[in-house]
């Protein structure tokens, strides 16, 4: 799937006992979420959006538990089929992400 669609898919698992009758973890593939913007968006706007998402993560998690998976660990070109916006790269680089 990654060869055909880009590096969106990763091996993952649903922990045991997540659902009734589930005694063992289930091996699955997860799909990355991507926030896509127009390439003409200003660097400052893209930077502010990314910074807001990461620095207000607890507010997002309070709205939807899935936001708990938001992590700086995967913010590199190797984990996206699309190029990162320069404003996003600026924020992630400040936080230690390595871009090629």
C-alpha cells in the first residue's frame, strides 16, 4: 500500500481487551492523518496553525481522544506522501525534527 499511495500506512495494533471478547491484541495497519493546505498559504500562517495544534494538544484531546496520537515523533518527510509546508518545517525543526 505504501508503494502505491505513499508512506501513509504503518503497522499498529489494537490492544487486548479494547473491545468485549478481545483477548489478544489485533495487528492492523493505521493510516496517518494529514492536514493539507494550499502551497500559497503564508509561512507565518502555516507555522501558527501547526504550533497551535501541538501546543494546545490537551484541548484537542478533550474534544476527541484520537488527538492523543498527535506526536512530534512522526513529523518528517519520511512519513508523508506530500511535501511539508515551509511554515510547518520551521516549527518542527525548532522542535528537533530532521528534514532531508
